[in-house]
């Protein structure tokens, strides 16, 4: 999803006005190159909204005055997707040229793997990955942070189960009503890592939720090595996380995965320019 310049919203009207004023002032100063002024405005916005529904922590990292956090604030991601739910597919597919779910389906064919009995679709959105993989999966579970997005996924009638929640927490804690901890044959996360900086909790969680020899597929965004400058991950200029290829490969190995494919792809367009990344398919060793 594109990080548009919508002001965040929270409690009472007075707080909303002050928060919007500080947030929008930060955006304007950032655009004019006054990063000192932008930092001051963003820090005020963060003080007014500690849950960070506007993703101010990400913007502070993007302008270089804070280290990259390990992930985006949950409140920010949920708010961002709730705000754009009704035009989600139009923005993602038509404007941003997003087609990662179709690339995953093609990769499954080329690797001659599947079909899969049980699939977990993390960050399922409105169900684009569920639709793309419907013919090679039997039972599909979807998860997303945005309650409004999950409602739209439900209307698509492609998932057997749908939940609202954060991906890493779901992998760690989710239990069925009888207390059992379900496992899956395929876990897909086609637009999750751009909202996570550190990937170890995600990879370890996926490893613990896959059946023996289960598969994990996901996409990443990346930046040139000279921009990453030795960092494993960072917030990029478009306020999304980028991970280095070596970091991703090392994380997969440490979590017990065998990499079947790590292919360079164009993840999406941003202001008409291609955003580079990788499409990964890994199998639990």
C-alpha cells in the first residue's frame, strides 16, 4: 500500500486538530527540505499520539534522525489500510502495478510444488493472494491487521477462516478454541516484510507453524548496497522497509529453511518508478 499523506486520527476533536496540524506541518517541511523543522513537528505529533497511528517513527527514520525501528507501528498499519480499504485493489493493482500474488502462482508452477492442503495468508488484504492460489490450495486462512480489509476479504469468499491481527503475534500465539496450535503446509506473506524491519521473529514464527517440509513464500523490497551501507534493513525513501539480500538469506538459514528460489522482481511502482525486490520460496528443512 502506498503511504499517502493522510493525517492520522485519534481521540477527541481538539487532539485531532493539534495532531493533524503537527503531522501535516512535518510533511510540508520534509518536502521543502527543512528536516530540522520536520523533526520538531513529527516529534510533537508523536507526543500527541503515542500509539503512532501516523507512522511518525517511520518518518523520523526516513529523514535520518532516528534508527529504523524493528517494525512499523501496528496502529499505523491498521489505520493506513482501514483508510484506503474501499479503493485498496484499485490503488494496489491499477495504480501501483502490484502483481506479486500472480508471480507466486507462476513460481509454484515452475518449481513443480503443491498442491497444498492448508495455506496461511499473512497480510491477506482483500484476498488477492487467496484468489491467485485458490486452485492449488484446499483450505485457506487469511490474516490482516485492518478490520475493514478483512471484511472485504470475507466478501470475496476465498478464505475458510479469517482473522484480524498482527502477523508475528499470530504465528507466535494463535490457538484454536480447543487449545490446539494449527500448522500449515504453505505460509504466504506477499506484502508483509515492507512493514517489518527485523525479519527474525517472522521467520522463526513461520518455521514453528509449518508442517514438516512445509513451504514459506514472501516478497521483500530492497535498496542498492551503497544505500543500505552494511545495514541489514532500513526505512527507505518511501517510508517502507527494505531488506538486504544477504540478511534475508542468513535469516532463512538460521530459521531452518532451504531456499528454493530468490528471484529479483519489481514489487510495485512508486510515482511511476519500479520498486525492486525479491520473491522468495523456501522449504522447511
